[in-house]
C-alpha cells in the first residue's frame, strides 16, 4: 500500500471538516429569533446549558467526528457516519423547524443507535477513531434527556 502524502492527508481532513461543519450550518439555519423565543418558552430542564454552550460543544464534537472519519478513511465503511450526520441534521429540522420535540425524540433514539453502530465499525479499524466518537454519544444521551424533559 502506497503511503499518502502529507498534503493529501491535510486535504482529506479539511474535506471532512467542511462536510461535518456544513451539516452543522444546515442545522443552524432552522434557528432564528422567533424559534429561539419558542424554545425558551418550553419547559426546559434545570440542567439545560446556556445557549452559548451548544455551538462550542458542537464545534468540538464536529471536529472529533471529522478526525474520527479521517482515521478510518478508505478502510471502513462511511455508511453509519453518513447516517449519523443525516440524523443530526434531521433532529434540528424536526425540533426547530417543525417544532416537534416528540418527532425530534424519535430521531434522537435513531441517532444514538447510529452512533453506536458507527463507533463499533470505526473501533474495529482504529481504536482512536472509535473513542473519538464517545463524547458525541454522551452528548446524544444528554440531548435525549433534555429533549425527554420537554416532551414529558
């Protein structure tokens, strides 16, 4: 197997960073002042972080997702990675655009399943790649708790 050049590796990582951050950007399009006002009227959990925490955490998680995919690039199927990204975007659409916490709850359950599947696939190829997705899984469970609090 031929070793990749440093520039090719940098290009692949940048490509993945653009892709995952594009997903985050699309998700953010569903949020505006009216939507945020609606969100703040919901019965939020006492553990709900302040608004500024979400973009910080998601920026870190998106970086870790891209790095994880980079570590298995060409050696593991990206299927669950793509499903996971799609479900991330779908959650934002269901919760903020459709204003349906119940539908968003269902999406979160499938997102957690996709994350677990992705972790298993990536871990077989690179333990680091699998471990890099664990914080996203924890955040997914935390999001499920926050979303469930609203639904219940």
